């Protein structure tokens, strides 16, 4: 396999920093989730961009209370040395009630530099 080809992995093989973020996010633990991001990190979710830890903190706090939902990690993929995709299935009281989302992570220095969440 060439180094530049995506590689599907078992979800439990995601880097520790991604697993830490996902676990904290699922538990609505904003403080722990923030430890996974660089100071200059960017999150793009639902068409909105959040830059820096304070904006990400506000996004995490709001997303923890806006809707009630379950989230299940259904797949993982490493696209290169610093890029990973974690696919999740969500069910809850948000519009539509169910959705599969891709969390696209870019890592730098062992932390999340960029997270894009999209269908």
C-alpha cells in the first residue's frame, strides 16, 4: 500500500488525542475536550467556523445542551500521517432525527488543529 492512500482502521486504533476528544465530547465534558485542541484550532460544524479555544469552548457548551442524542462511532480512517476521519451515527431530537457524520481531524504536535464535521 502506498503512503498516500486512505487506510480504514478499527475505531479503537484512532490516536489517543482523538479518542480523548470524542470520549469527552460524548460525556459533555468541555474542559477535557478542550485539552485535545491546539490554542489556534479551528472547528467547522453545521456551516459555522469556530477559531481558538474560547470559541470552541462556547461551541462545545452549546452543542452539549442544544439537543439530546446518542452517538456511536461506526468507522475510522487514516488518510495520511496527520489526517483522520471518524464516522459517527447520531440519533436524537434534532431535525431529521438521525444522521451519519464524518469528523475530519487534522493533527499537529499531538493535538487537534482542525476538525470539520459534515454529513
